[in-house]
C-alpha cells in the first residue's frame, strides 16, 4: 500500500514517513544497462532522476553499460563496460579475442552470434558483481528496465531493490513479429528471447515502478505481475530546456517527430505515407529526430520524399530543444507508447501536437493533442493538414499542452515520489 492506493500513482504529498527517516540522506545505486544520452527514455530518465535525487541531498551512483549517460553535477557515473556490440558505427561487430575479459564477455558474444540480445542479462551479472563487492555502501538499488537474472542476486545480498519498467518489451515484440514470415519470426524471436527472462524477474524482483496506468495494465497482463506490485510515477520534463520559443523561431509548414529507435513500434512508415499525401496538397517538411534504417531510407526514396524529409541525430540537448521548438506542428505516430517523453517535451515547447490514440498517449496528452487512430496514414495526413491550416486550433492545443506540463510533469516531483517509495521499501513496508 503506497500513499493509500495499492499500485496507484505515488504523490509525495500523500506519503508520510517518520521524520528521522525523511531527513537521512540515502545511498542509491541506479542501474541502467544502456543509457543513450539524447534519445530513448533510458538515458534521459537516468540523467534527470539522478540529478534531482542528488539535489535532494542523496548520494547517487549510476552504474551503466555503453552507451553511457551524460550526467549533471551531483551523481557519480560508474562504468560497467559491455563489449559494446551494438554501437551505432559498427553494429553486430565481432570483438577481438583480446577484448574478452571473463565468462560474461564470452557469453555476450555467444548470445549475439546465436541471434539473441544479451545486454540485459550480461549487464545484470556485472552489476551484481560490482554490488557484491560494495554491499555495505548502498541503502537501495534501483534497476532501470534491465530485469536480468543478476537482479535476483541483488535481493539475496540483502539490498532493497526497486525496478523501473517503462513498458514491457512484449509489446515491441508483438508489433515487430506481426506480418513477418516464419523465418523472420524465428530470427526475431531469438532476438527477443530476453523478454521471457524479464517476465520471470519482474514477478520476483519486488516493487516495480512504471510511468502510466496503460503501462501498468500491460505489465500486469504480459508479465503476470500482481497489480499491487506496480506503482505509477509519471516521467518529467526539463522546463529549463524545453520551453516555447519566440514566435518567429517556428518554421511554417515544419512537422517534427522524434524516433528513439526506427522500429515498427514508432509508426514512422505510417507518418511517411501521411506526409507523402500531405505534400501533394500543401507545403510541408518533416524533420525526424533519429537515425533512419535502410528500410526507412528506401521508403523515403519510393515515396519521392527526398526534399521533404530531413533526418537529424546525435543532437546536443540545446540543439535538440531548438529543433522541437522550431516546429509548426509536432507528431507522435507510434503504434504504442508506455509513456512518451517526446510528447511531453513537445507540449513543454508550446508546440501543438498530433498523436496516435495508442498505449499511454491519450493518458499523457489529455486534451492537449489531436488524437488519431494508430496506423492510419489517411487520418494522420488529414489531422496534420487541418492543424497546419488552423492557427487558432494550434494556439489552443499549445496552451493546453503548456498548462498540462506545468500541472503534471516535473522532474523534482518525480524524484520526490521515487524517494518516498525508496523509504517505504527500505523501511520494510511491502511495496509489493
């Protein structure tokens, strides 16, 4: 029971802790098997949560594999290097024999050669090894989305554990396998083999944190986790960085979308078809923040969108925020989202938003977005056209988005709610 609601949204104002417990700084180990700094939820989550926890007076050490996060002043980065087999410039590389340091490295290579994705498992082994050597140095361990078998060993060390699941990867797997032939399903099924491990660990790891009631329901269904074990703490946005620009900074006809990964889940093929239709009717240009796959490049060429689509990736924070704030309209065309930080970043930038009626997007955006059916390029194209042509509608949605961000999504509140759960778990109160 947290804050009076089992498995509900945790609000710092609703949680009462003993005064001595509240005042004592905590020693926190925050784990993340990969933490890409400028795209994807994991690196963003680690950076902002660790900063705000440190600002509350706690000692925070972030244990991460590659790509490492960019941390602000306060938290400390502890690198737990993998073999970095999926680096952007050399994916699925074969390491030199001299690079293999121990059996975990050998396992990582063998699993990759077998078509599996090893990082959640092998990172958990390395993290357990590091924590075993320092078990007296931490009050609590917080695993961010890894759910490797090593995390069960953390509990056996006597260290309290909480785990964040932004959404279960079972959803990605279903969407990725849909429509593929049997050989493709076999190969992709091996890649997603780690999902079975994550379900087993989720059922035994103790209290879980997720970001929306939609993700909570998906975790309960797909991982067979008791509803009361999953506590909702929404994500935040850095309003110092994401804010409305001077009006002249917006580019007429510019549509911006963010794809942390070019996967079916993100709905980019649907958006490209929508933009192709829109481009026959009016001036419009799509900016995609993300790295395109070969299949996406091929689709752009087939739709003759070469001069209508620009891809940008690896942007520093200030440049990323500037691109978001330059949009006339933003779009989240995903087929599913467990939360969607980009949606909140767009709203914080004062940009009118079109989003799919999928996953947690309606919950996150409320009345601050124009919602369309997922996977429907005709509806998406019509919504984009209507919004681009209606200045008053854009202003209304922008104002609603800003108000919603100020009321609901701030990183200091996320840190306060997370700390409250930590203290409950450390104090022995059942968070699950």
